[in-house]
C-alpha cells in the first residue's frame, strides 16, 4: 500500500508533474478522510436531523414535497457532517502542500496554527448553532406569518442550516489567518490598522456571501467578524512586541 505523500522540504526542486502528482495524492487523502466519516455520519443522520430541527420554533411544521427529498437530504446532511469531521485532515494536507514555499523556521510556527484553526472552526459552528441560527429562524419564520400558512420544507431548511453552520466555522478562523500572516512577515500590525475600513468592507461582503437573507442574521454575522478582526489586530500587536523582544520577528 502506497505511503502518504511526502512533504517537500523548503527550497527542494520538483517538476510540474511531481507537484501535480503530490496534489493528486493529497486530494485522494482528503477524499478518503471524507469517505471514512461519511458512512458514520449517514448511520447517525436521524440524530443529525433531530439536532438541526431543535432551533426551529416549537409550532413549526416541517414537510417534504418530493419522493426523493428525504433521501437526498440525508445524503447531503451526511456529507456536510463528514466534511466537518474531516476538517483537520483537510487543513493539514493543504498546509503540507504549501509548506515548501515557507522557510523551515517559519514552518513550525504556521504548523501550530493548524490545531488552533480546528478549535476555532468548532467554536464558529457552535456559535452558529446556539446563537445565530435560532435568532435568524425566529425572524424568518415569524415574518408576515399572519399572511401565510408557514410550512418549512425540510430539504431546504436542513441545507440552509448545515451550510450556515459550516460556513460560520470557516470564517471564525479569521484570527488564526491574520496572526499567521503577521508572524511569517506577510502583514504587519501597522498595515492592518491603516486598512481597517477596507477590512470592514471585505468582512461585510464575506458575511453577505454566507447563507442568509435577513438583516437580523446578517448583523449577527458581521458583528462577531468585526470583533474577531479587532481581536486579531490587538493579539498581533501583543505578539509582535513579544517576537521583537525575543529577536524572532520576521523582517518585512
């Protein structure tokens, strides 16, 4: 059985074919990781469905409108769950593919952030499930409810909820992304502070791209993103001073 793809060393030369072969190998590892978790998620898909239905109002009516909708929803939900469970593997494989472009002394620094990225991913999903999703549903399901018989299509709702939770987990990695760029010398805290307004606009655009259609959930998506960005700046300032005092700060 072929071993896992080897990570190239810094400055190690490789042909385009070798790089493509490594990329293919790492993609196969990622697909295998998702494939391992998928049947497990499918076995427990009923629990996942019940778990995602909890944020709905108690009087909500959930319906299916197609012959294949229940099965397709179970498969789609299992895929999102498998993708979330395999997230650490996906991050690690991505990092190993990009690592040869980073000097060895900096590789160890960035590698530490892979574990932190996983923790933030889980924290973002928890925030979305316990805070963001209930608030959004409370607004959306009660909007003009005096005009309609509100019935919720299960396939649409579960896809909406799963995608929102997964996407929020991704954007919650903002502090790791910012601090990593500062640590390896791509950005400085001075640049971050100078371009604060531009960053706010970019974060607003990122929040709009998340699966939301109402101003309530949009506000609750933008607010933590701005707070995370501000926290990233001040954390980077503190770490930058520490690195400078220790003589390990990467020059611009």
